[in-house]
């Protein structure tokens, strides 16, 4: 009988050693340790033995059984380890330095610059207003102190529609509506009017690299009891410094615009040459950016705000111009070209 | 407009001051100086006065002459000269050897075999006029050898001001007005103009003059005789030339000079042609030949100067050919007048003829100028031509006088507007230096606006602020933020929605935002076989391609896809822009703000692309509103819409847009292989829909139960029809329904629907789920949907 145990022990040893994977091991487990397995069969074959013999033999078989079970566990662990190792070795080395796929969407550059301006003014408590593109003569001209036959109407060649309405030639067309919308709250509750209104404007003119018939402006206005020229300069300087992320130098020159008095042309020091003079700034070191001024009393009055009690400033920033300066776009026509080769580059800009 | 510092210096003493610095100040305080400042005469040296002592014909040339000239030195100089006007005894400008004229340095050189030691110069060569007809003629009284620059005002600083920046300043259209600004900026006195006393002629007969039209505000005139000189003095011609005008003859030059000096246009008539001056309009149109020999159409709105009933000049614009000064003119009538600015402007536009005079009249000239201009004219004329005789009294009709503008304000007003401290003395001094009569009583100012600023420019208190601050200098301002109270700010919903939508489309779906024009592009659309649909048009479009305002952005985007079809095999574009959807009951445009999206793909089939776009819209709606869109089959009404799969987009029961596939005719023109889908959503309608709040659904602690049902869907039955079958069943426990599989054969279309059940209160029993599903199956059978 002892011999039988030894034979089986040797068989198990060899079988387990040669098992190549977990399923072979599992088969071996069933073959030797299962209910109908070889070891169990040994125990069953004991019934003819004496009690002493049974005791001795049984103990030997149980020892074999335990040893086999232990050996199987060890082999399982070994094989698992090998498997992981094989898996690790099978992993190829990737070339992470290969160019990344940057395919993604894009914003129109005007949107990006507009958002920057909006963010700055929103942070200072300004509302952002929306306004139509088709407006009346009253909105665009009469309400902002440009009566019929005023020479200022010559300055802007306006697109008129068949019904007498027009495509707004300036964002100032929204001034009257803004004053009317918020004037009551100013008068009754002392809430200052602080609004910006970005929008598309239209001028009937031939297009070339620096002229477009369709472009964006951003109008801004603030009206309260003691709004001053000093405040106006502050807000303009603050906004431009934020947009350009540098300490922008600005200067005001007198400028004639019927809706403001006094009126100014605001120049910023040339981004390209830093103010020393180059072809972009016509060698002056300054770029004309934005007409602005103190809102004309007639405009306030027409909007229902008492000019004896309140003063305000307004500005009309050329968003298109600003975007061109910021991104160094040379041909204004690229912006409305709808051409993705130009425009898909503006993925985002958190500056 | 070009301005000469020499001319300005006639009226302000700049001794000890930096003129360039003053020009810079002028640019910041008055009007922008454009382009580079010109240093006239700086490239000219070594040119002297020389007298021609002998003239011989050149042996080998018909044109050239051999001259000996006296340059004030001991020896005569040999010169070869080709000018036609050489003669013995003539004095001319002579560039000696070593002289510099522009880039050229004069050196001895042979000309057709003879040595020439210098060059006789024309005025054009010297850069002091455009006269290149011959060498310069210099009067006999000038000594030979004198440096030309010592005799004439050749050295000058000339700068240019953009006319547009002077639109509101009629007083700055002449050097005297400019000099007033310089005087104020420099803190120096403005000298008075030299004028002739016209009272001396009061005893003479008056000119027959009558203003018969309110568009003429003032008409002043004077008759003079016995003008013997015809050529203007050199200095006058240099100034005119530097300021961009050609020298013509003494009278014409003088009227131009006066206009450039005082801003007052003047005109000289042959007195025989203006015996009865009448200013009026005519009832009927006619043609009129102006002195530039152009026949012009005059209508009933154009103001004319007439001799009785015979028109002789277009008021404020140009004189007539027939009344011009001619060779046998003996007496001339000088006109100095003021007209209604708007009328002149409109006539200028009608005639499409803008002159130096009309440009000034358009700006609302000061009528007080007319008489001083005549007095100045006569003063200058007499200086050059002493024999001139005045043969009429000053005749002056002053039909319309502007009101005197008086303004009162206090220092607090100035403080409030400026936000800085400017003291009373500075205010007073500034206003006085600009010609305002200003009086200070305590902190109160009483100001009388000078007539030359009172025609339209300075009418209200705020205008005074500009005068004070611009001379004070904006560079000198302290910059301060406001002290306004703070209140919360509410943002516009459309604007907020817009920003979020752009972010979703760019960041999640990698679409590209483009901008476009608000009109339909005829040519580009034609290329795609899309007709421009009738809509309101521009009344004054200069380009027929952009005449009609678009009624949808989809055609625009199809054009943009066409431009970009080579950009990538697959891409999408979007824009939030405007369209006009016809007219309202008041004949005003119904303008709509739209979100338009178009997708282009050569990779995906049209079904996948269509559902991609549907999902984009669904995600936007879920994200911004926490709501679901519904769709309803729509009828194609535009040529570019595929009649199948065009759907209305519905939110909260209202149609807010449409989604569709491009019509194959258009699609094939655009790209034979690409799938193209589009959607357009009304932004206002979308923004108006309330945002539903998120309702938190606590995850159940009890196991969920799924129930899959495979059904055959007859054609024409939509998922939205199926969903009616479980809409009211098991509402407590049926949490979600989705399609998990589709199976199509030639015979039928089948889908597997997964019903997800769960309860937060109990473990569901198979029986209760089955009970719900039995009802659903029964309902499905009711609409002829059976189990597979």
C-alpha cells in the first residue's frame, strides 16, 4: 500500500510541475483531490486493512492530500505571476512624443475679444445688453443728437432699407433704449446706469484690407450723479490694460461726435512699436481706437434722464479693430470670410 | 488742410518757444495733426539772386543758351540754360556750384560741349510753386548775390490737419483762427489783423443789392478799380503753394489768400456783369456754366447769385464763367457773404461738386466775418498795388443774425464734469484767451461766446467744459474710479444662453463659429442652385450681390460649407446671427436672432450625421433648460431642404426651429459624396423657455429590474408614438425607457426596448413588473405593434 502512495505522490509532483496554465492545474485538482479523484480512491481502498494499518495508511494519505493541495496553491500563484509578467512584457512601448491630435472647435476671434471686454465690465457691475441690427432713423440718429441733415450723417454712409429703416451704423443706436430702460431706476432708486452693448454695425462702403461694411463695436455707458472725464479715462485705461494684459498708455484728443460733449478720440500707444513710431501707427506711436466722451445733455434728455442732475460717459470701442490688433490680423476681410483656414485657429483665449 | 507756421507766426510771437512742441500740443488740444510735419526749404541751400548779363545761342542746340550771370561776385559765371524766358537784364534764382536742391548737389558739368557752372532754377525746381514754364523771375530791386532764403519765406514748417477733425469748428478753416488756438496754447497774445478802414468810403454810392432768399444770411460787397498789378508777391504765392493752392493771378490769389487766412470765401465779379445783385432760388431747373467751364444742372433748391434775373454764380460753391474777371475788366465787385450751411451742403451733394468755399460754408461760417474780410482784402491789395481805388461804399445786407450765446455756470459744475480740480483763474484765463468774454463773480461764471464759435459749435454749458479741459490738457488729468453705489446686476437671458451654447458647440462638439453677412449672397447661392427668396432689400446697395436681407442663415451656411469643403473630411460650423422674417403690421422688419448649425461629413452616413445634430440640440436643451425637445415632421418650403426628414423643433409645445437634410440637388452641387445636415433655432424663443430645476433622484437601495421587449415597428410609426403606450403605465416604478438594439430585415423593422424599473421603497416583485408590462404590450398591440 505504501508503494501506492509513493507512486501517486511522484505522479502528482510531475503533473503539477508540468501544468502550463491554470486550467491544467484545475484539472489536476479534480483528478487527485476531487470526490472521484485518485487520493480519495486510495482512502476508499482501505476497507480491507486492519485498524492499525488504517490509521497509519490514512494518516499518510491525508498527508499526501494536504501536500498536494498546498502544492496546487503554490503552482496557481506561480502561474498567476507568470501570466502578469507575460502581460507586462506584451505591452508595447508607446511613443508619447508623437504629435497630439488637436482637432477641436473654435470661437470667432470677435467672440473671444468681446468676452474679454464683457468679463472686465461685468466684474465692475455693468450689464451686457443685446440690440437688433435693423433699427429706425430715430434710434440710430435722432435720439443721439444727430438730427436730419446734420453733417455727421455724412461721415457714415448708412445702409438704408426699402421701408426707411436702416442697418445700424453705430452701436450708439442702442443708447436711447438703454437710457429709457434703466433711467427710471436711476431716478427713483439711485441705481447708476452701467451698461455695455456689443453689436454688429454696417457702413455702406467698399471693402479692402482695412475697410469692412460689416464690423463689431462695443458701446458702453455709465450715468450717475457725478460721472466725470476723470472716470471715463479710468474705465478706458482699465479695460484696455486688461485686454492687452499690459499697462496701456492712453491719451485723449478732442473729437467731434454729436452724441457726446466734450467728445474725444482715445488713442493707445502702439502695440507694434511700443510707441516709438512705425508704419502701423503712421509714425506717431499712437493708434486711434475709440471715440468717447461725456454724454451730450440732449441725448440724456431724449432718454428721459435729467442732464442737470446726472452726467455720464459713453464710448464706442471698435471690437473688430481690437481683435485685429490683438491677434495681428492684417486683412479685415478674413473675419467675415467664413474661411476655416483662417478662423479655426481661435480655439480659446483666456487672456 | 495744410497750415504754415510762418503764416501763423504773423499773428503770434513765438520767440523762445519750441514750435514743434506747440504743434504737438495743438494736435492733443485742438485737432489731430496728420502725417509727417514738413520742413519746407530744408533741402535747399546755396541758391542766390543772379542777373543775366549776356545771352548767346548755343552753337549745337536750338534750345540751349550760353549765359553769363552776375552772382554778386567779381567775375561773371558761365551757365548753359535751356529755359525759354532768358533775356539780358533779367534777375533769376541761381544755384551756385555746391548748392543743394533736394537730393541734387550742383557741380560744374558740360552741357552739349560747353561747361556750365551752376543752374538757373524755375520756381518748381525750388519747390516754391508748380511753375516750371521757365526760370524764376525776380524783381529788379533785389541785390545780386543775395541768398534767396533771406529774401523770401522759403523756410517754413508746414503741417496737415484732417479736415474731418475740423467739422465742428468753422473758425479753424483759416490761419487766423488756428493762430488763436496757438496763442491760447502758448499763453501769448493774438495780434489783431491789419485792415483798411472802410468807413472812409461811406460817402460813395452803394451797390444795387438785395437778398431775396432766407438762405442767404449776409451779403457784403465793395467795388474797386484801377488794379495795375497782375502777379502776386512771391511770399504770398509760396504760402498758397505750401498750403496746397496754385498761384493764378493777383486777384484770384488774394481771394484764396483771404480764405486761407480768415476762413471767409470771397469772389470777384466783373462789375459790368453784376449791376443788380439779387440772391435767390429759381422755380425751374436750368443749366449753368461755372468758371471751370462745366455745364451744371441747377435745380429749384440751389441758391444763386444773380444779376437781376440772370444767374452769375452758384452761391457759396462757384462763380459763373460769364461773370469772371477778363482782360478788359476795369471795375470789379468783391463778394463776401454767408449762406445757410445745410443748403450749401445739400447743393454740393446734388451737384457732386465740393469746392474750398463750399467746404467752409458747410461748417456754418460766422456772418460777422464778411466785412472784416473785405477790409483785410483791401488792406492787402493796397500794400501790393498802391493805385487801387474804391468806387463804392461798403454795401452790406445782414438778413439773419445769430443770437448771442451767453452761458452761466459755477465752479461746482466744472468740478462735477471734470472730476479734478481746475482753479477759477485757470478757467477764466483759458476762456479769455479763446476769445470768450468771461466774468467771474465768486464761484459763478458769466460767459459770452464769441461770434465765430456761436454759429453752432458752442451753445451749451457742456461745450464750455470742452474748452476748459482741452486747453488744460487731458494728459494732465488725474485718473479716478467712480464713487457710485453698487447694486446686483442681472444679465440678459438671451446673452447668457448664447454664451453657454457657444461653449457646448465648441468644447463638446468641436464645431467652428463663423461670422457672415446679414444679406443673401446672390452669386455664391447661384453657384449652389439656391434662389434668393424675396425679402426686404437695401435701398442703397452699391453691389447687387448684397441687395436682399436674408430670411434664414441656412443658405449662408451652405455657402460657407462650400468655401470650406476642402478643409477637412468632416466638420461643423455654427453662428448666432440675424435674419429678417418679413414685415410686421407697421411695415417694420421682423428681425430674429438665430442659432444656425450645419454639419458636413464625407465619413459618416447621413443618418448618423442627422442624429448627431439631433443629439447636439437635445444636449443644449437638456443642459440649459433641463427639458426635452420634441420633433414634428415639417413640410419643406425652401429649395435647399430635403423633403424627407425635415422636422420642426418643439420646446414646451412651441416650434422654435427646424432640423433637416440638404436637398440632393443643392447637396450634389456642393459635394457629391458628402452628407450635409442643418438646423436653425430662434434664440429669443429658446431663451424665453423657463429653465426647469434639477430634481434630485436618490439612488435606490433596492435592486432595479430591467425588462426587454423586442417589437416589430410598422413603417410610419415613430418612437414617440410607442412612448404613448407606456406614458401612463407604472409611473411609480418605470424609471427609464431606451432602445438597446435595432434589427432590420427586408421585411420588417424591429427594435428592442429596455424598460428600467426600480423603487426606492421596496424590492420589486416580478409579478408587479409583469403586470405593468402586460398593459404596455396590450397598448402596443392597440397601435399594431407586435412582439417579434
